[in-house]
């Protein structure tokens, strides 16, 4: 199960989202962002979706109306059994706005944090092994590859068994694995035992995946030096109200 990072605090969101929109040529339609004369707060929408576990959970639990109410668009006050909700029109508009303007940004943010954690784990494993060797303890084996357990052949087989309709809903971890595979040739992937369906998926989407890798590098660069994505002095998974 993927543990999502906490939402970005507003100053960091404004900076990174602004740069994201410039790099992707994202232009916002004021009419789409307007509800009853009020402008939808994209940072608040980003925050509420991540607090609920991501857009997949929001769609699964049909929480757009609940999120709408939290953002101030209350049509149905809370009862003893139900939370406050917005009307269905607002709920649908928020879902559309998120898909158009925030879905790709949040996916990139999540992937970047996951990749950063993996690199930190690899570095820690290598440090522990060096310490064990220095203390005369046998090496427990090589550190996990860039994808960890998910990045091995087993993870690829799970992707390969998906039908084409399922592939667009890849988890952030699986999508990160595809991004890593895009830097290798089809022959290299076959030599590593990667499932043929995965190789086909990578070949069909190689340009997009490689662009995503470049975006991730730029995205991670915005958090250097010192501060890491979403932390602001906090560890991933700990959320502080802004």
C-alpha cells in the first residue's frame, strides 16, 4: 500500500505549481474555476484530495461533494449521520477541475517523493552494509534496486497481467517503475525478464515516460537545497494545518 506524502503547504505549492504550469503550458480557464462568483482554491483542492488518500480514494468513496462542502460550497448541512455536502453540480465541477489542473501535478509530486524515499533507503542500506563489513559481519546481500521489491520482475508481472483498460489507473509506484524502464532499451528489459506486455507499454509510451522523468528531475530540483517535498519541517505522513 502506498503511503502518500502530506499536502504541500501553500507557499511551496504556489511556487512548484506555478513552475509546473509554465513547463506544461497549463492555462487556467477562469470560468471553470468559478462557482457562484467564487474562485476554486486549487491549493485547498490539492490538500483535501491528498488528505483523503488521493484521487482514486476520492472517486471510490464518492467524496467530491464532501470536499466541496469543506471548501465552503455547502448545499446540505451536516446531520447526525452524514457530513456536510455540496450540490452535485459543484461536486462534478471540482472533479473536472482536479482532473484538468491538478491530477498530473499531484501524480508527479507523489512519484518524486516516492523516488526520493527509495534513494534514501538504498543509501541507508549501503551505509549499513559498509558498517557491518567494518565490524566483521558478513554482507547481507546487495541493496534493493531502484524500484525495491516493486521494481523487480515480480512487480512487472503484476503490471503485465493487467488488461489495457486497467493500465491508465497504475499506482504511483507502478508508474514510477514504468518511468525507470523508459531509460532502458527493449532488449535490456527482455534480458532482465520483464514481462512482454510491460515492454510493449513502455515502447508505446516511451516519449511520455521520458518527459515525465525529466519533469521529475526538475520537480525535485525545486526542493533543493535542504528542504524536501512536503516536509516544511515535517516527515511524510505528518500533516500540519496551514
